[in-house]
C-alpha cells in the first residue's frame, strides 16, 4: 500500500501536536511583521473552523427554539424563548416507543458488533503479521481486495442468504458478520503489530510460550492502542449505520437511533421539527463525546491506516 | 516435519475467522449475485433465467439508470477532487507549530466523524431549506434564494457540499504525510532561491503523491457507495427529478422497494466493474505522476 511507509512513522510520533517544544517563558518578542502574520493565520484558521461547525451549532441552538420559530429566526443563533420541550417531546419517541428504547437498541447492536469485530480482527491480524504459513500472502491480498470491495455488490445476495436463514427482523445479519474479522481493522492491527520488535516474540518463545499464549499475553497488551482505535471506529460505524437496519430491522421495537430519526423525518409535519432536531442532537452526543475522549487514538488510527 | 504441519495449522487457525467470513459473506454472495443478475428473481418466486436481459434493459432502455450513472459520476468527480483539495489546503495550513493546531485539527475533523449519520443528513436538509442558513447567506450577499429541492442540479449540489464538508480524514492523512517530508529538502531549496510556490510544486506535491494516490482511490470507492445522504435528503425517492438518485440509492430501490433482485444484482456487478476499472486506472496512471523515493535514488 502506498501509505505504509508514511503511516508507520506517523504512529511512532503520535499526534504531533505543536505543544510546548519551545523553551518555557515568553522571552521572545514578536516583531510587528510576525504579529501581523500570526493574526492573519489565526483569522483564516479560526474563520474556517467556525464555518465548519456553524451548521452543527445552528442545529443545536435550533433544538431549543419553538418549532414554529426555527425557520423564521434561522438567522439568529439565540433561541427566544429558550425552551426544553423539544427534548421532552422528542424523548417520548415515535410509533409508541420512547427514544430510550431506540438508544438501547443501538447500544446492543454497537456493543455486540464491536466486541466481535475487535476480537476476531486481532486474531486474524496476529496470524497475518506473525505466523509463517503457506498461502498467507495470498489471503492477505484477498483481504486487501475485500477492503476495497464496494459493499453494494453483496447487498442483495446477503439479504437473500439472511432471509433464508430466518434472520430478518433480528440483529443477527448486522452483528454476526462482525465476528469474522473486519478487513479495515485487520489491516490497522497488522500495521501496528509490525512496529513491535520481533525479539519480544523470540524471548517469549524461548520461555516456552506457545503461539496462542504469545498472542494473548504479549501481543494483545502491546497492541491495546490499535484495539482501542478499532473499537472506536466500530462504534461510529455501527451507531451511524442505516443500510443494515433499513434492510433487516422492520419493526419499530427493534429500531436503532438512525432508524428512529428516519421515522421522525418521514412523519415530518410542520409541527415537529423541534423534536426531530432535539433527537438529532441526542443521537450525536455519544459520537461527539467519544470523539473528544479518544481523539488521540482516532487521529493515530487514521494517520496509520487511512481509515475513513 | 510435525512442527511444520503444526505451524501451518496454527496459522490457518488464526486467520480462519476471516477465511470463513470471506467465503460465506463475500465470495459466495458475489458469485450468487452474478447468477442472480441473469434472472428475474423477485424474492418470492423461483428465479427464472433470462440471460443478459437485465444488462440489455439497463443500458438500452432504462433512462433512470443512465440518470443515476450521470448523477453518481458528477458526484464522484466533482466531490472527490474538491474534498482532496480542501483536505490538502487545510493540512498545509495546520502543518505549523502553533499551540492552537490541536484544537483546529479537532474542529476540522469533527464533520468527518458525524457526517455519515442520519442526524447530519437531516441537518443538511434543513440548512438548505427555503428559509435555511444557506439561502440567508446568499441573500446577505445580494443573491436570490435557490430552491434547492426543486432543481435537480441544485439538489445534487447539496450532496456534493455535504461530501466536501467531510474532508477531515483525508486531511489527517495528508498532515501525517507532510510531517514526514524531510525539513532539509525545504531548507536546501530556500538556499537555492526557490519561493513558496516552487517549494509547493517541486517538493510538497511530489513528496505527497503516494498519499494523494491512496486518498484518491479510497475516497473514490467510498464516494461511489454513498447512500445515507441521498436516501435521507431525498426522503428515499432520489428526487427532485432523480437529481439525487445516486447509484447505491437506485440499486436499493430496484432491489428492496421494487423487489427486482435480479436487476439490482446486475447493477451491482456493473458497479463492481466500474469501481475496478477506476481503481486500476488510478493505479496504472500512478507510474506517470506518483513519486517513490526509493526508485529515484
């Protein structure tokens, strides 16, 4: 892969934030020219940043406005009057189920699929990165091809397969395939394992460690950051996934958050924008929360593997 | 000998989840899909063999199919280059030692994290509404409001801007690449009197070409499969006048709304071929524009 060399080094120097490498104390005086450059730079960077997040802030502030005021006052961010009822109304849910049900459904999907994806991918990655066996290069190539395969190609036949198995209206079609390794995560972990010195393995093997023990005693703890990255991305993809639920979950009692929002949209009458916006914000909160908590892992994960 | 066999078995034991999953959920389905594409399968009756009829129908009779191809190509070939250009521009902007970089990087990346969600598509639908902030912005610039949901090209523009808005992950990959360009290269160039413009085109761009190639391939494939925004923004119809009928959405409609699974499978195979051709073209073209250090010595 084209990015391998650059990716490897990126993981060694994590993040690369420009934080305080300079000598402490503000002894250096900025010349007027430098101050000017500094100001222009931050005007640009901050201006761009504000444009990027403005829509999200607009959504957030609109969720506190009465529905009939949202578009009349869409030029102002400040709700007047400021109300909470969109949240209480939205939380009551739709189709007879409270929004709490949808969040619970999403959590079940996310947790089960993520556990499966991370564990199985770590297994496979260890096999590819550390074990020598006939055909390993062949299977690795196959995996890289799968990684680039458009998912639409398997949509129809998978649907038929899962319906023949009687899995419609269950979470099986979404959760079970995750237990067979996710190519993106395998690739990420293989990359990561390659950065671990092989002397580690040899020392462990001399001490009488079998391959399996080597895997879970030595490698697993060392690749914890990669596992965390995979778990975070799995969380995002499952939480936001729509096509899986659209195809396989056709009862409101099974709907995850993404489907619930779609239901709000379909029932979109002039009156309930506020509730829809409020629940959109609620659905984004875990995503944004995880993002701020685990930023470092995310940035490294993308820089090393080109994860989306 | 025994240990050799044992090594083989251990290796396969570890990668067996992938092999089983690949066979069950990828390879066999793909082959099945090729067979289905030559049938009139509708999920309820037994598939009837109709040879290449689906493909013939698609290319010679189905105007919507051509429309969805057109829309998708516009979406991919406008959206991906714009996204990469923004990604590179912002990455270069952020590739300086300032204390605020961490914060900026976070903010610029945020849309990529939430962008695939239904919530963001709902948001996008509404900022482009008749009274939405985009029209307010146009008005404040002295321009007329655009009825984004009435004009097919305007509607497609909503999808393209939503895709460009999520340039964050490419940006992070570029940023990692920029940090790997050896400083002395720039210093030597400056000594030789190269200005910023020269340094950008003679050093930065050539050194980044492997990453540009990687980003271009992954983003193109990803863009081809875009579904959620089109599905949510058009409320599942692909409207107005099929202006947002992206390929995936049309495939979904054929397969799961009209239950023409044979036709949807044929569409899927054509998509596979298009994506394979595009990827190969990008790979093959890389000989002419991607710079690999090792080869040049």
